[in-house]
C-alpha cells in the first residue's frame, strides 16, 4: 500500500478519474459538490462507462453542502443506472425538508427512492436503529457518508471552553465512530461496504 498527497483539484480530479478508469470490482464515490459542468460531465461519463461494464457504481452526494449546485438533469442521467438515498439527521423538520429537497431539486421524476430517519450521531442506539431502518427497506447498504459536524460555536481555539470542545469531539469524532460501527455491522453482514 502507498499514500500520495493530492493537494488541489488539478491533482485530485485526474487521479480520481484514473482510479475510476482502473476500477475492476466496484466504485464507491462520495463528493461534496458536483457541478453540471465539464468536470462534472467527465465524472458522469467515467462512472456511467464503468456501470456499463457491469461494475457496481455507488455515488453519494453530500446534499447538505451542495444540493442546489447540481442540476436535475445531471442526477437523472446517473439515476437511470439506479440510485437510492437515505438521510439521517437529528432534527425531524430538517430531515423531512432534506428529503423533500432531494426529491424536488436534485432528482425530480428520476424514480429514485429517498427516505430518512431521525437520529443523533452521539447516540449509539439511535444510530443502530437508523442503520437498521435503512437496511429494512430491502436495499443493500453500500456506502456511509458520515458528514455530521459542529464547529465549536466558531470560536478561536484560545477562547473555546472545555465543555464546548468536548461536544465538538463527541459529534465530530465519536459520532463518526458510532455511525461507522452501526452501518459497518450491516454492511459486513451483507458482504458490502
């Protein structure tokens, strides 16, 4: 194994496209913003080509940060190969709004299933229940995007009190562990992930 530090888009995008081109078993790709532009189409073309070769292709898009950055036509094109989304958040109104937004803005009429659950990433039982609910829909759980995070009230590190910092660690670090464990147990049992 080796590690190569990729510093910016000029280094990342060609390396990512080459990794997609060389994939032999499956592709699991997650990104924060995908635009309906030349670069976005290069990724779509590469992913679609691998799907046509018969490789399982799973694309996860972090809707929270970039939902409106990508046009519906981009998603419909990928959804033609089959896609499902399951959202988890701790605020029921925000989860419902996110589901509606994904259905309305990102994937209208694409036949994509969008579901969700309310759970706090710092609660192991709630995360187990959310992962189980996603799996109970009869679709295989292939990829987890654990993107929950808080910033410590945007305070400078010198002004951050220990209680707030403990909460940041609880959500940003422990939450990642708990989400990964909950989804990972299901993925492992299904031979996925």
